[in-house]
C-alpha cells in the first residue's frame, strides 16, 4: 500500500512540474498555447490589414485594376478630370510624343502595338487617347498617366466598325486632338494601333518638314522615289494614308490640321455617302499644297520602310526582295478583328499571346 501511495505521489509531483515549467519541450504542452497563438494570429492579421489600407491610401496609382482598390471613386474621379493639357507634357520626351486613339474593343491591338514599340524603347512617350471610359481606366490603372479622354466620349458600340456613322464620329475627332497637341508646342506622331513597328521610325523623319505621311497605294515604287506629294488619282485627290502621320509644331502643320477639320465638316457622314476621315485628309493635303506650297512643307516617307498592308501582306515577292528594310507595317486593306488578328498571326506579328506580360507596359489586359 505504501508503494502504491508513493507512486501516486511521484506522478502528482511530475504533473505539477510540467505545468509550472516555463520552457516545456513542446509549446503545445502548455495550456496557454492556444490562447497565445490566437492573440499572435489576430495581431498579425490586424497588422497585415493595416498595411494594405496604408498602401491603398498612399499609393493609389499602384492599385490593382480588379483588386480591392481598383474601383476606387478617388481613382475614377482623378482620371475623369485628367486633361490633354496635363497628359501631353507628362508623357512627351524631348518635345515629342506618340499618340493613338483607342476604344475598348481594340485593346488587344493596342497591346500588340505597344509590345513592338517597347522593343525599340519608345513606349515611354506613348499617349493613348481613350475613346471610352473603360479604356481610360484600364490603361491608367496599369500605366498611370498614359491615357486621357477628351469628352464627349463617342458611342463605343458602333465606333469600332468601319463604315457606319459611329466610326466616322470616332475617327473625325483625330485632327482636333492632333491640332491641340501642336498648339501646345509638341511634335507628334500618330499611329493606328493595327500597326507593328519593325524598326525605329524616327531616323526616317529627316529634315525639318512640317508633315510626314505614307502612301496607301499598293503599286510598287522605286526605292529612290520622290518624297513630294504624289499626283492626284482618279477621284481628283491623292491616296495618302491618314493612319501614320508625323508633324512638327509649325504653322504649316497646324494649317493642314485646320484644313482637315474643315474638310470633315464639309463632307459629313450620311447614309448615301458613308465618309471616313481619310479622303478629307487627302483633300486637305492637296488643297494646302496647291494653294500654299511655300508655306507647307510636305514629305512622303519611303514606301519600302512604311508599306501599306495591301502591299506587304499581298506581295510576298516584294517582301522578300526588300527584307530588312521595313519599319512600320500597317494591317489595313482588311476589316474585322478576327481577320486582322489572323493576318498578324499568319505573318508572325501577333505578340500578345506570348509576350504581353513581360514586354507590354499594360501586361495582359
């Protein structure tokens, strides 16, 4: 009996020792472990939430577009009030910027175009003129300050389809935007986003001409062709493309833009005459050149470097003969998103699927 009592007494002493030991072998052996872990977990959770809130307040421009801060009323209001006058000096480098006009359906093309520009280190001077608020917020949430919307925004449901009045309303705003940039004192290059840069175009902007442009005709020109405005075609005007233009902030360039605006106003869209902005641009060039040739210095860029899509995608003999000389490729002479994307894919010029995350300032948008 004595031995039994002694054994019970020893076990009681061991249990008291374990309960009083401040450094047990396993923390789980302490009855306070669960309470401590709970306090520890709550403390870290509170600290993490505090950090997220602070970052959200102090760094609004880094908010994830679809995250907890992406729809912030502050961010939305900020970009709604952002003006062309603020955006141009923010984006321009050495007095020059590259401009495009984009609505939401064309965001994949914007990204593809940006990848090609990024490879040539010119992406920092790109300004996206958003033609709807979805595009404005999508671009600025990923690339703050590089998109601006000039109100009123056109109807984006029809603005992306070539031919209808919505498309005319969309494209006819272009010369006003460009004129405003010239009035601010900046040189500007305009591109449509169904283009791809193969090489740096700026070395080709030689001299001090007012307006540089490309021919939209598919007939092959000699490599040393004239840089003067070509003669008018069957319709009494030239066939210059309005999708790739470079201008210096000169009186001559401003005059061409004003004439372009006048021509658009004189030839509005109608069900009978479904206009677009390009004929008006050609009339502006023709009439300006004919009337004020001493004032306006026009320059036709070399066809081999800036071929129209009707030449590049349809004359593979010419493409092979001039390989390595192409600078900007335009995917025109074809309509429809899927057809254009297939065109680019067939020629190895659709970069979005593979390179968007690493090479576009927008990432995968």
